[in-house]
């Protein structure tokens, strides 16, 4: 099995999910014969987030590229960023490192196509919802991508940053999110919702959401496992 490398820490909660799920799923898939070799390069979340907020994309790409190169030096053959927002500089990091990272947006797009959805909602950080890096593969595949209105985008972004990024999960926030998703369903007839921030699965899933969820963490992890075997 190929060694997996993760650029983590953006944020810590989703990095924990990646580590636990990769170990447990590979253990199960191999009938308790193997667990993966894993390296994690954990970034300073506050630094990385600050670079995104201030649009210092070149600095962010340099910072993440350093981590990717460290993973490659450690022997990792399958490397990924564990945050959708960090894919804002995916192409730059790929160019700087000459390493083909396993992309969250591409993995999610493939899953949407596989399930046959034609119109999906997208939730995530403010950057994920308002910029194109999470949408472009879907749009090129002929899929309509709908984001919440401005006020609802701001609510979602605030709850992600102030609550989910630090492991806080509230019933009141779950109700808010479902109200927003239900509004999108009624207005735009979306068929499913993409959990486009890797912390969103902490609070939303197919059991408690008003629409089917496309969990970007689970989708990405499955892609990593397939490539590693």
C-alpha cells in the first residue's frame, strides 16, 4: 500500500477525521491485515486563514507547497490538502511542487456525476461559496451549483469559523443550516447539498439533513483509499 501524506491543521477537527477514517476504513477493507502509513504536515491554521482572508495567494501557495514537499520527502506517494478552502491555490501548489494532489473539488464532482444529480447546493466557508474553485469542475460537467443568499452565506461562514473549526456543535446551528438548505430546495429545487467545508460533516449528515448530503470528507477519503491500494 502506498504511503499517504496529508496537509492538515486547516482545521484540526477535520484532520482528526481524516486520520481516524483512513485508518479504520483501510483496516476494515483489508480484513484487519493492513493499516496505512501516514504522514501529516500540520500548518498554522491562523496563519493560513489570514493569508486567505487577505488574498495573499502567492504566500499561501508557497506555505502549502513547503508542506507538500516535506510530505514527498517523507516518502508519501498519495498527497492531499485536508481543507476545501485551501484548494483556492490548488493549481499554484501543483505547479510549484510538480505533485498531482488528490483534489477535493474533483472527487466531489465525480461523485455528483456518479449519483446523477443535475442541480446541487454548495455550503462552505465564505471563500468556497463565493469563489469558483469548488464549482468549476461541476459547472464544466453541466451541473448547476447553487449557493445561499448573501445573508445566509455570512451565517454559515460565521458558524464554521467560530464553532465548527474549534469543535463546537450546536443544535441551534443545525436548525439554522437546515432552514437555509430547505429555503434553497424550495427556491431552486436543488437535489442534494455539498458539504464543501471539511468541518461541516461534524454537524450535517444524511440522518439529520433535509436533503441528501455529499460529504466532501468521506468522498475525498474514499478517493485516497482507492489510489493508495
